[in-house]
């Protein structure tokens, strides 16, 4: 149910410009694969671009410590960017 709502919200806010939707586990997995610093930096920078970033299934699955840290970094950087 929440996934359908997230997808619907993504489509209902075209005035917000670029938006991005994906399952949190997919994001965490992709970031963890960016084992070299250049690739990880590119991935992190790309995630700062969308005005709306919807992460689905955050509380549904367990993340390992590296994935948790990477997801936190994405959210913290986006929060800092919007407050600056």
C-alpha cells in the first residue's frame, strides 16, 4: 500500500521538478557497491540533484551497518543542502 502511495506522490508533484523514487534497499545496495571513492562520490552527488527523493520500504527490511551509514549520509546531505 505504501509503495503505491509513494509512486502516486511521485507522479502528482510535477511542479516540484526532478524527482526520484526507489526502494531504500536498492539504494543502499547500489551505494555499498560503490567501493571506490570516486564512484561513491558520483552516486552521492547524483542523489542530491532531485528536488524530491522518495525512499520506499525504509522500515521494512534490515540494513547492515555500512548500508545504514550510507543511507544516513544521503539523507543528512540532502537535509543540509535544503537548510543552507
